[in-house]
C-alpha cells in the first residue's frame, strides 16, 4: 500500500510539473560576472552565432560589445559531419547520423582561457522519393542541433562558476 501511494504521489508530481511547462532556468545558475558577456566569432552573422546570442539572452545574460573588463565567449567554429548508418537494398543511404561539434573558449578579464566544446548527434532517415522534403527537414534538424549545442555550451559556462569564484578571490587577496 505504501509503495502504491508513493508511486502515485511521485507520478502526480511529475505530471503536474510537466503539465505546467516547468523547466530549470540555467541563467539563474550562472556566476554574476558571466551574466554580461561579449561574443566573438569569425562569422558574426552566422547561424551558430545568432542562436548562441539568442540562447544567452533567453538565459538572462547580457550580450554586449567587447570591453576590457567583460568576459568573451569566442566561438572557434562548428563542424558538421554526416555518417551513413544503414543502406537500402539498392545500396543508397537509408539512415544517416548528423553530427554537430562546436568549439569555443571563454576568456576572462584576467586573460585566462577556458576551452568549451560540445557534440550533438541526431539520426536522419533519408528517402530518395522525398528529396525536397528531406532537404528541408535536414536544415531544420541542423538548426535544432545548433540550438541544443548553444544550450549545452551555456550549461558548461555554469561549470566555470568555481573557477571564476577562485579567480575573484585571488583578485581580492592581491589587493
């Protein structure tokens, strides 16, 4: 009886949390000195840069132009790969794995550099009969993967909190 009641309450809590659209706000966990950041990229108008800026803003991060005392998120590049995982009997690709890898660095005001990277994979079913629709679907998948990669990079920024706090303490001790 206790086990049934426990499972029922847990299920009810899960349903209520998912029904109301609850999700963790990662921006709340970012250290204060990473709440304002500058983005540097070789392609300032590229898809990954635009999506990264949007995701940072959605997480309450102020994206500003480069300044002396502001950390910089430098997007080094993204790599897209496609690997065939299954074939039709005719020898054409039936299923592919789309792989997106994004490399970045966070440069703190004291010039310390912290590398960040992420990898996102998705399965893509390719059908030669629906080539035009599949091309549009593939573009939508790449865009979705960029959004997921941006979210993962923001989560990795959160992991820098301890490093940033130690850095601030060392500045205080030097004074």
